[in-house]
C-alpha cells in the first residue's frame, strides 16, 4: 500500500475522523508510544478502555489486551494493528488443560493474571495484573484455597509477598525468562552504582538481585522518583523509551538475555508498527471479535478486579 509521507500527521487526522483513542503498552515501538493518547501498564490500559468515550479503540499492544478492551466495550470497534500479536504466556495456558486443572480442584478460587485468553478469563473468579496481584490475594480469606495462573513467576512472587500458598499453573513469559542472572551480576560489578529494576514475570534468580520489583508503570515511577542516576532494567526494553524521555539525565541499561540474540524485545509486541497502526485505522481492520457467551463470562472477573483494586 502507498503510505502517506507523514504517518504521525495522517494518524492524527484519522483519529479525529473516527473519534478513536489510541492506547499503547510500554513495550510498543517508541514511534507508537509517541503517537498514542495513553501509554500504561496492563491495569491502567484496562481502566482507560473501561472509561473511554471514543467510538473506536486502537489497541497498540498484544491480543489479550485488545480482547480485554473488547470485553469491556462490546459495542465499540476495537482494532489491533497486527492480529498475530499474541503472547507466549497466554499460549502457555490452553483452555482445555486449564479446565481439567480447575475441575480437579473444585474448592479453589481461580485468580488469573490478565495475560491469558478470554476463554481462561471466562473460567476465572478474579483477574489481576502485576500491579494489583498482591493486593487482591490479600483480600481473600486466609482459609480459601487459590489457583493462580498462568504465570508461575508472578505466582511465586505473590506467594512470597503474601505468605500464602497458591496452587500455580506452570506458565511463563519467554521474554522475562530469558534474562541472564550471570550477565546481570557482571553488570552490577562493572556498574556498582546502578540499581536493578525487575518485572515480577522474571525468574527467582533474577528477582533476587532486584532493588525494586513492579509492573511496568511501577518501574517507571520508581526510576523517576529515585535519587539514583543509573539502572539495570530487567523487563522488555520498550519501557526504557519512557524512562529516558522523562529523565534524560539518567542512564538505563537493558538487562542482557541468556542467549546472544540482539535484545529482549517481545517478538509479539513488536509485530505492531506505525505503518500497521495507520492501515488498521484507515481500513477499520483487523478488528477484535469474540463469542458473546465468552465475553459475558470473562467480563465478570475483570469487573471484580476493577472493583477490588480501586
Ligand atoms: P504490565 O505492564 O502490567 O507490568 O505487564 C507486563 C507484560 O508483560 C505485558 O505483557
Ligand atoms: Fe506476553 Fe511476555 Fe510479550 Fe508480555 S512480554 S506480551 S507476557 S510474551
């Protein structure tokens, strides 16, 4: 397709024409972050999606995020620039296997991390994100057994923080399990002044070295408020665009991956490009759709999350 010379300008024009809002996650390409109306972590983006007056939601993130926006807004057009922008963590929890796991533990409450498909949400009692998981689990009576899925690393972190025993689904994120503890330790030796910031989707050996653990928004906030001037960042490096933009005088070093690939960018998040975002708005496709019975069942645990995490 022939693309306009100034994509930024063309996207703004389409935004007004469609009465659209562009929501972007911190792991998106910097150009997409710069064109977005709101950038946030999963919880903030779900809140924005729940409260928007726009007719069209352009979701620059991955499929489960756009799906959450659609679950909250059945009558709005929700666009995802590339429908193949999935998630290895969501893929690590197939609905039929999770249904059997749940059936084997009928007395358990099911708390699912938002990084899962609508089918898994529909089987859950409460949805959580990395920024409210501890807070939500702490609100459940101590004698209530809990299944927590699909991320085993966030699950273990929540267990540590709450002192609760959770029955964990053994899923994981390929990006956050790819950070090298050894290389982080080496970086700490060459940069003794740097603080390590880590996302709870990282494995325990990496989290052990962290000065601060939190969701993408929490890591950003910490980096801005800290008196420290340099940081080793153990999450997808898209977040560094905002960190650097807000505090250009500070130094942000991406935590190195185990293998020798160029970086720890999420291959799914990065499928979205500014060009695809423009084309999605121009052509009103690809659009997120889902069966109404799944949508209705998945809405309940999302609403519970929004109520419980005010
Ligand atoms: P948060 O932005 O909620 O911390 O989520 C991180 C993530 O992996 C999203 O895919
Ligand atoms: Fe999924 Fe991991 Fe990518 Fe987040 S970073 S979208 S959890 S694969």
